[in-house]
C-alpha cells in the first residue's frame, strides 16, 4: 500500500496552491492504495471508516479537484466516474461482464504517430480495451 505522507502530499498540493487537509490526504491514500479504480462511492466508504464526519459531497469535490490538479486521473465508466491513483502513462482494459478495470502498459510511440486533423494539437491520448477478464471467461466457459 502506498501511503501519502503529510510531506509528499503537502508538497504535491502546495505546488498547486492547495492545502493538504486530512480528508484530501485520506482520499489520496485510498485511491493510490488500490488498483481497483474506485468510484467516488467506494472512496467515500473507505474514507468514512477513518473520518466518520466526512460527507459524500466533500469526497466528490476533492476527487474532482485532485484529478484537475493531476494527482489522480478520472476514468469514465458506465456506472459513473472511476478514479485512478496511477498517473503514469498507461491504458486500461475494462471487463464488460464484471466491470473490473486493469491497467495496461501504454501502447507507446506507434499510436503517437496516428494522423491528427490539421489544426489540432494532441496533449494526451488513451487507448481503452473492452472484453472479458480471465475470471469471467472461465465462468462463461462450458463445463465438460
């Protein structure tokens, strides 16, 4: 589990002109400690166990702010927004059966050379893969 210390979290937020409140530190810890790409409701549940008075609105607002500041990333999902503590360049595989999202190493330079319409500037790119994870494939396989 990657823990956000007051120093590392404070430095990252200070660079953006923001304070490291207890709620923000816990939200960062929860999202960065998992590879599950949690929803705001999942983050809220985990943060609330350690900070019982936190509101769902506070968690939503801070998740969006932390993502806007580049400390987390947002991942659109059919059930709403999911959050990712891995801010390094990578892609995602989403299981269409169970909703699990896994990180996939970025496809790299060959996609960076894809044609771009005239007048556009690419700031980032992301590839999304959809299919069934190994567990769901095994469940769906006919049993002989």
